[in-house]
């Protein structure tokens, strides 16, 4: 709605420039649009960037820890050190399926056992350099795994910024609505066109509003059958039911690889609750702007 209204007003500047104080209200309206888009883009970049970095580091850490484990196991078998063999017996599947916290713990344990026997492990391909590399991967992976508190703060800040942008734009448009009434009789075509532009345009069936994936935080695998529930936030930040005649816009289940698509959501910010049996619920936020595709990727942690 905002973008359509903006384009219409820009195309009819010869008329709008005659309206009293219009330029001030129009500048405020554009500032609100910019605020929404900037916060939305930053929110998407933060989530996708953190996820990509974390997944790549996880793969590297699993590979390095598994390699170290295999080599120490070989040494322990040759030396008939059954205690050490038991302490470092981690398969690559164990590491891949581990939660983030457990993966870090397992990798540190492997690093510690290698350190204790390092003078005897050079023939097995384990050196002080390989140890430094493993320790760096552990530290980098830990740094790339945000705490729930930090993630919550970042999401709230972006959401607050988006809500402020909607409030700013709505207040400015309210003033512009009043000014347009001045030319209702003298400029009937402009008046009718403006009113059409101000209507909320429901996205057609061929266009997506939101898409993304729900995955297992420990394995990175897509989760089929997870339920996403959307509640639209009002301008004061409170949640309200999504304003759509389609039940699909309110709730959606993920497909076999954890993917989902949402069509025809009215413009605004949404609180999204993601649920699946055996996993802790996750609450996230997404901003929907007409003409733009919003992306939402969520990781679920298994219940202990």
C-alpha cells in the first residue's frame, strides 16, 4: 500500500505541490517507508548471515573434531589404551547430530585428550598446529552461536524500528488524506486514483509474501509438519489476528524438507510462533511489505 501510494503521489506532483504543507507530510511519509525497509533488510541480513556463518563453521568443526577423534582412536588401539579409546570414541554421526552445546563440549574433550598425548601423536598426523586450528574452530563456532537473550534483543530492536516506521507513515498519510479532500471536486481523476492507491492491495495468488525454512538446530535438517502461526502487530506493538479471509494466512505447516510459503498477508509486522512436537516453541518476527518477498528461517531445539 505504501509503495503504491508513494508512486501515485510522485507521478502527480503537479497537483500535490499545490496542497498546503504537503511537502512536509510527504517527506515524513517517505522517511517512514525508508525506516521500514532499512530495518526489514537489516533483520533479514542479520538472520541469514548468522545462520550461514554458523552452519559453515559447524561443518568445519565436525570434520576437524571427527578427524582428531579417529586418529586418537587409532593410537589408543595400537597402544591398547582402552580408557582413552572409550573417552575419544565419537563418530562423525555423533558430532553431526549433537546440539550446538554438545558439539562444543565433544570437540573440547577431543582437543583435551589429544593435548594429553600430543608428544606421541605426531606419527598419527596430530600436531600443535592442528590443535591450534581445532581450538580456533571451537572458539569461532561458539562466537557464531548467539545466546537466546542476544537474539531476542536483536529481534526486538528491529521490530521496534519497523513498528515506528509504520506509525510514522500512517500518521503522515492521515494528514495527506485530509489535504486530498481539498481537490475532491476540482481534480476528480486525481482524487479517485489516490483513493484506489490507498486501498490495501491483496497480493495475487501467483506472488509470495513470506517464505522460509524450519530446521533442527542440532542437525540442520529440515523439519516436516512444524506449524507456523501468524499474528499481526498493531501500530502500538500489540498482536492482533491476521487480517485475511484465508486460513492459510493464519497458520501454515512446513513441507517435507521444512520449507513453507505464505501468500496474501496484509502489509505490516507479524509475530510468528513456530511449534513442533518434541521441540521448544520459537517466537520470531517478520515484516511484510507489498511487492517484496520476506524471508523467515527458524531453528528449533529438541526438548530435553
